[in-house]
C-alpha cells in the first residue's frame, strides 16, 4: 500500500517538475505566453486549468477503458477526447460566469481557448498511451496541472519585472519572453534524473 | 476579371506566409514549433502534416458551409479537424514510422491548433472552395516555412548536421537541441524578423518622402 502511495507521489512530482509540460514537453505555449503577463490572471488561469484537467482526465479514462477499448475503436481517441473536453470547458465557462463574473471577465477569452489547448488534450492521450490506472490518471492530471501552474506563476512574476527592463527594440515583447522561458527551461533540466520511474 | 481574381488569390496565398505567419507573426500554435524542431527531418514532416490538415479542413468546411447550423458550428469544425488529424496520424504511422515515433503525440495535438480552427471559422466558412484551398495552402506553407527555418537553424548549430548528414565537423553547441535551445532559437528568430521588418518599414517610409 505504502509503495503504491510513493509511486503516486513520484508520478505527481515527475509530471509537475521533471517532465513539466511547458518547459520540457512544450505544450500549452499559446496560453502560457498569453496569460503570463499579470500575476492575477496567471493564478486564476492555473486554478481553472488544474480543475478542468483533472476532471477531463477522469472522464476520459472511464470512456477510454469502458467504451473505446472493448469496442476496439481506440483510433477514435482524438475525436472522443476533444468532444469530452469541449463539453467540460463549456460547463466550467457557465459555472464561472455565475459564480465569479469578475474572474470570468478577465479570463473569458482564454477559457474559451482552453478547449483548443494542447495540454488538456495531451493528458488523456498520454494516460491512454501509458495505460495508467484510474488513480494514476488522476495523479498525472493533478501533477500536470500543478506543473503548469508553477510555470505560469514563475513566468508572470518575471514578466512583471521585465516590463521595467530596458530590452533591445527587436526583442521587446514575445521574443524576450521566449528567451526568458529558455533560461527557466535550462534551470528545469536540473530536475531531470531526480526520480526514475 | 480573371486577372483580378488571380492577383487576389496570390495575395491570399502570400498573406499566410508573410503577413499572418502563424508562428512568427501571430505567435499561435507554438508547441510543435519548439517540440519537434530539434532536427530538420521532423520539422519538415510536421510542417507537411499541418499543411495537409489545414488544406483538407478548409476544403471540407467550405464545401459544408451552407449546411452547418451557425449555433453548432464550433463542435462541427472540431469534428472535421479531428477527423483529418486522425487520417494524417494513421498515414504517418504507416508510411514514416521512424518520424511518427518521435512526433506522434504532436501530430495528435494538431487538433488543438488555434490557427486551424481560426482559419476554418474566419475564412473557410464564409468563402467558396478555391479561395479556401488557397488560403489553407498559404497558411500551411507559412507554417512549414517557419518550422523548416527553426529546425534548420537548430540542427545545424546544435548537431552540426542537416537531415542527419554531418555538415560541420566541429564540437557543436549542444544547448540548441536541448529543450531550452528551442525557446532561444524561436526568440532569436522572432527578434530577427522584427528587426528586418522595422528596417524594411523604415526604408519604405524613407523612400516615400
């Protein structure tokens, strides 16, 4: 039992730090560069993101193992997963509009973009590819969400400072954000080999 | 009339390559631009996959545009896109298994490309078949061009080789093929494009004076 717990813990750490989606798998970059300009939006986005990610990982796991595998239509995984995610995003969009209109006003456009976001789709795809169990899938979703949140928050705090920096004209804006991300990614390579699964 | 049409199509084609280049100008669909570009071969195949999907999606949507209920158009667009992505995925797994082994996940993630959905929504659902195909070709070639440039640069500097063939036989700058190098490469290339643009714009303004 305890070894299973260690394994789950390792999975979360590995998904969030070692194989961080942004810095080593390069997924979700559009949103990463889009919402990392301000701390407040970054935090709101990370919370929504992690929640949607875990729920979609759970539902996709059930659909994949109970429906697609028995019917031998696993090649339809992309279509099915994207459908699940689109539905979920629509749902969380509606809930957020009711519960927290202020946050909705700020994140509205990015929330709509979540459904076309690669990380959210990548989590069920990787879960299916690695044949994770239900609990492992959840842990992987949580770890990936935390990793993305960490990346967003680091980047947002750097970019708030970067506003004041004297950057050469052609590098202003996105190019500089890319170079900074490269430097963070370089730091994150230090985590590789921390845990070998 | 026909010559007028031709120039329009040409402009449409160039629009996707230069003015609205997905990666360098709009900064959309960045994930694969870094993930698969550590060697030229993967970059080029990824580019062609996107080109194919973009053209086929534009074609299909444009053919269906009169039958789609506006209220459910987004789910239908997503269905069309994921259908074509599945086709691409299965074809690549069959014909270029070595490339597919490395970029497989990113091929599946073409579904989530904002740029493809955006073209379907903004262009193909409002225009007839031929302009839609040309628009798709322009966007796709622009993407292919960006991926080729990035992967060319990264493989040459990072490994001293191109398409697996050794070009420069010295100790390469290993960082460029590491994950971090991808960000540096895209950042530097974007800055270069900005610089060329401002120079070009300044020259144009100067000449008109």
